């Protein structure tokens, strides 16, 4: 039972340790720039938040997106783009303080975490250095390349905000920077965030309302005031909300302005109005109807084809009985394109009117460029023309323009005999 000697077996585990280090680096660092990646960033950000809580300090998260980087890739190729990312990341890292973290989270997007700030505003000089660092020209392969940065800023401490929420806040603020013209920085605004969430929820609810057929059309008569004859109807959308009852357009249409949902809803209005015209005809009532179309809907290249299809579904309805009203308060981005689309629709027989005339973006320009047959005088002028000489002069001027350009004229909001009498006189 006595030990005679010991046998020791040694092996060199250096390759195993090096392999483990390589795996660690691959897991936590960006292969191109050698900066921390998203995984390591999350760990460091959480650690920084814990430190802030213990020491009563602040930290700031910067979300950076390079402006103009896609153009470099497209013009010079991805190899040059990668080299540019490497050089710009070095310049940004040099602009930071010791202890701060710069991470690349994908593409040309970076996140910087500025720690140990006694005052939240102490990060401003660092941001300005970062912007100068990004804008510094870089020479690669004989070409001088230049990009800038749009930066979103989120500040900690905030009540109940996690590391992931801080990153999302900085990301949202970065998009605000993009929309503000790029090469600038914006702070995360909680009130804007609430507005964004509220709009998103409203859009989702309206999408559901469209699927559930909660929208309805009401019809307002157009009257020839000399003969008293009803010469047409205007379709007006309402939301038959299951909780809030009948909602007017002002309660929901502004939410979907410039959103694809406005196009889907606009298409529904046109189809529903044509269906109603068909049903009236079956009852012996041939009644022209006008509907509003928004800029986003009208500027779609396929608008005329979709309109042709909608009319073909009810061939008994003459296309000339349908009038499309262009809201003059809608900003048309390409009037030449819109004019071409209008002419294609007019070839089908459809007519056009300029709605809210005199209240919007480019009244005379639209009148000259858009081939609409009718001008509608906005009710804001009609309502006050009896006691407001300026409003009466505007109404008289619009009537004169309509006569000069050979257009029909329609007045909105005629609610008293006195208004009608004055309009007949004009």
C-alpha cells in the first residue's frame, strides 16, 4: 500500500485556449471593424446601467447611421465600402473617451455608449467630436470619400427603462435626424414616442375597421340653385365605430394621410360609390356621384387601370356620372404625372373637380396644370361672405377664374337663403 512514485502526464493546451479565444472574439466582436457587436454591446450597456444606478451617474446611448454610405457602395463597390467602414470606425473610436463603448450592430449602423456622466448634457462635446470624425474625408484607392452621420440620442436614467428600450429610443431619434435633413443629432422625445405608438395603434384599428366593413358612405346633394334640381351627390365617408358611434372624417382621416392605408380606403370609397350608383339606377334614379381622392392615391401609376376595372364591374353606370375631387390641400409631388393620369381617366369618361379651391398649396398652379372641369369654392369663404368683404371678394374672384378658364363652379356650405341669393347674384 506504499506509494513508490508518481506518474505525471502533461499536455500543451495553448491551441485549445487560442481556439476558445477565437470563438469568444467571433461571438462578441465584429469581424470587419473589430468593434464589439450587438451581443457584447447589450452586455456592456446593461453593466453601464447597473453602474449608473449604484453611483448616481448618467449615461447616454448614441445610435449612428452613416449618410451617403450606400452611394459609396454603389459607385465604388463593397470592398471600398468595407474599407471606408473600417477607417470611419477608427476615427469615431478615437473621438470617444476611455471607458466609452463603440459597437457596430450591422451595415453602416453603430452604437456608442457614453458612461460616467455627472451631468447628462456632458455628452454634447463627445457627439460633436463624433460627427466631425464621421465627416472627416477618407482616401481609399486614390479616391477621397466623405460621409456624415445622423445620430439619435437617448439618456439614462429614465424610470423603468431597460437597456433594450434605450437602444430603441436612440434608434427612433436617429430616424428623426434622417427626416430632419441628416448630418445632425436628435434627442429621443417621449411625447413623440407616445404619438408614434398612438398612431400605430390607430392605423391597426382602422385596418381592422376596413376588413370589418365599419366604414359607410353618406351622400350630400348638389343643387342647381336656379332650377332647384338635384344634379348630383357627393360621397362622404363616415366610420361606424362599434364603441364611439358615427365618426366624421376629421376624426380618422388625418391619421392615414401619406400612409398606404389611405390608398386602400380611397379605393374602397370609389368602388362603394359606383356600387351605390348601380343600385340607384336599378331603382330608376340616374344620379352622378363625386368622391374625394388623395394625392397618394392619385399619384399611383396604376390608378387609371384600377379605376377602369372598378367601372367595368358595373358597366351599366356611365363613367361620366363619376367625378373625382382632388383636394387642393393635398400636396401633389408631380403635377405633370398627375395631369397625365387625369387625362387617362378622362378618356374613360370620368370627370374631375378641384376641391377646397383657394385654401391649399398652389391654387393657380393647379388650375393651370390640372385638367379639372369644376372648381369648388371652399365653404370657409362661403360661410363668411355676407359679413366679410374679403371673403366675398375671394368668392367673386374664384367665379371669375372659373369663367375665364371655362370651368364649372360649385359652392360648398350654402346653408341659408341669404347665402344662396348672394351667390346667384355673383
